C-alpha cells in the first residue's frame, strides 16, 4: 500500500525498503476542462475551448551543501534529459497533461548519485507562462509519487491540493540524504517564477 502524504510530511524512503536503490518519480497533472466555448464572456476574452494547452514541465534540481546548485548541468529537464553521472534520467516532455497516470517520469539510481549531492528537488513549471497568460489555477489533480521500478509498487503518493491559482511554478517535493538513508519531503509550495531558469537562479 502506498503511503499518502500531506503537505509538510517527511518519510524514510530507503530505511523501510531495504535494498531499494532505484526509484521512479512520477509527476502528473490534468488541464482544467473548459466548458464548451466559455460562454459569451469567454468568447469576448478569448477564453473557452480555443485556449492553448497548458504545457507543464517537470524538472529535477540536484543540490549540494547548503542547498546550493554547483553546476547548471545538475538541472535535469526536457533540454537536458540525463545527469552527467547517469544517476538521473528524465522521460521527456509531455505537452498537454491529458490522459491518466504520470505525465512525466524521472528515473533515479540513488546508489549513483554523487556524494556531494545532498538533495534532489522536483519542480513543475508552466512553459512560456507569461506570454500565454497561464497559471496553476488552470491545472488540477497535480501529484508526485515514488515507485519501486523493480516491483512496480507505489511507495508514496502526494496530491498537491492547495489553491495555486495565479502561481506559475510548483516545488512538489524533495528527496534528501539523512545519514546513509534517503528521505522524501512533501513540499507543495508555489511561486511566481516565470521560467525554470528563474527557479534555478534561486538556488545558485
């Protein structure tokens, strides 16, 4: 049975799962369905079914001591799908969020994460959000989950249930070292970062 987490909760990832070294992190979201043409006002303001898909992108930021990013190559996203050391691999870009299940997946080999990396931060941001006038109020059912890829067993699941209307970036969760073990924290905080590079700068 997967453990369902609430915002702010922390859980041992490896301690309760002896031998777990490879994990799959799934991130998902659904676009809010527009009702028909959006009505008269929707038509006036360009809303409704003609509005562009919200393109969310999941990324991992690999942080060293003091939560600092040492190298831009330690940001794994649709433009850099694999970390230099091979410990983190991104499944690639999903442009719409339509359909059930994970929208983007990130495979992590915890045993290969370099010793100086202390934390992996999972971020979802909206591509080109300013120009498209899009925000996370247009997204629902956002979640992050961790799966054991060897057994396909879901270890934990965190639904982001806050109201993120007006916000353009979500820090969904993080995996961090605790002694010789790895833990997971459910973060669920939203920001107004306009792009991934702006998020990355906040860790430099």
